[in-house]
């Protein structure tokens, strides 16, 4: 068993093992991404349409799987859900290596989509409970840093591997390594053997889900059009995108505890304001330095809405339903990202790249309206008990 003593940051060592396992899981997912499309086109003889279908099926499977992963975490335990996700990711890497042609690529992406859903749901729910629900904002911030760190480092390692097959093998090794780490991590949560089966979508989750969905409308716009848009204004796209990702990684790690210290509604709306300002500046076609600063502001703002909403909802959720709640919130994000991917493409084609960024900024207005139904009635004081605040890390 892994020692459960407190670290210097006030979190137990098993909490950091969970973050480390999450990092490895998402690092494995990221390793195959750079070489997937070339592998499909050059090695397997697939068309551009095949590439789109193989890549896109991941999001569809992940969306549907979240309605399974949540109940799995609640009824069988967070550890079971987490390890199920890791095992599925390992099988995905193995599927890429089988001599199945295009079918193997589809199988790998399906297993990876299912694995990501279970991995995230189990990790998020378990991390919050190990840290204490009163520190859920900071716990989710650290978890997000592990996810972003893994997704960012994975493609670099995949490129370094030199071939798609080696990258797939690294995915297998990373997932199994994380699985082995979790074997030694004890779980306190005990599922209720007589739990009542509940509706998969409670009305109380509509507003939080819609709020997070509109917040994430900007993401496919940034991924798809930031570099293309800024190429016309000095070519700062790659630097701006790297800044966006780096600021998210750092701010979620160092500032993730803010929704635990002040009212989460303040961090939510503060994040929306920063995001809107960044998107509007980008839409205007700024000079390179201003473009980088705008994406930094966008990344900073984006660091807060998820933890602010999830913290508010999870504090009001019984232990036996938290996994399902995390799964549903994740499903809303998947749904809105998928829809906005198509919408952004249509808007950009008809009205230009600037219009796509303004569309994303306008979506934040809808997120602000939905947020009123999330944060109305929440207590205006920090959720960290007075006797425990002294051991918290200052952001």
C-alpha cells in the first residue's frame, strides 16, 4: 500500500499518485495523435474522409461513454472506473499494432474514447474525495494540470518515437504503468449496495452543463483557426497557441484553489470576462505581441470556469452520485465542442476567421446567463474550514 501521509502542500501522497497516474494516462493518449493521420493515409491507404471519421469517432464514443463511466464510478468505485479507463487505453494502443488495417484504427479510437471517459470520471471524482470536497477547486486544478501536461507532452514523445507503431507501444506502456500505480493506492469510497437507480440527467445539472458547454465553444475555434487567422497579422499563431496552453497549465496548477477561497461565482465570471476580452482582441487581428498577450489572457480566463462550476455542484452532491455528475458535465462539454466544431467551420467559411472568434465570444454571453442559475443561492464565503486553511498552499 502507498503511504497516505500529508505532503508539504497539504495533500496526501496518494492524491499525488492519482495526479501522476492521470498524467501518464493522458500522455499515452497524446503520443499517437501526431502520427495517426499520416499512418492512416500512407501506411493503411485511407482517404481524407477516412481520416476524419477515424479521428471523429473518438469524441462520439467519449460522449456516450460518460453516461456509463459515471454510474460505474458510483456503483463500483472510483478506482474501478479509473483502472477500467487505463486498461481500455492500453488495449487501444495494442489495437493499433494489430494487422487489422483501417478496422484496427477504428477499434483503437473507440477503445480510446471509452477509456478517456472512464479515466477522467474516475480520476476527477476520486481526486476530489481524497483532497476533501472543501478543496475541490484546487484538486480539480491540479488534476487539470496533469491532463494538460500529459496531452502536451504526449505528442512530443510520439514525434520523438519516430514511428506510429512505437508511439502506440508507448501508449500501452504508459497506461499499464498508471494502472500499476493505482494498484497500490487505497480507496476510501464504498459504494452503497442498495443505491437507487436515478435518471441519467437530473434537471439540476442542465444549467451547469450548459454553462460549461458554452464556455468551451471557443476551444475548437482556437485549435482550428488561431494559427490560420494570425498568419495574416504577423504569423504569431504558433507562439500564441503555445502561450494559451502554457498559461492554462500553470494557472490551473498555481491558481486552482481560488474557487475554494472566494465565492466560485466570482472566479467564474472573472474568467468569462478575461476570455471575452482575449477573444475580441484576437478577432480584431492584432500585432504579434498583442496576439500573444490576448491568448495568455484567454488561457488565464479559461482556467477558472470548469473548477468554479464543478466545485459548486460537487459540494451539493451526495457521495454516491458524484461520479455520475462528473460524467454528465463532461458529456455536455463534449457535445458543445462537437457542435461548435461544425459551427465554427461554417461561420469561418462564410464570414471569415474573425467571425468565428466573435462567435466564441458571444457564446460566453450565453455562459454568463446560464451561470446565474448555477451560482444563485450559493454561500458567499470560502468553503475551506477555518481550522484547515493554514495547511493550504497559497496560489
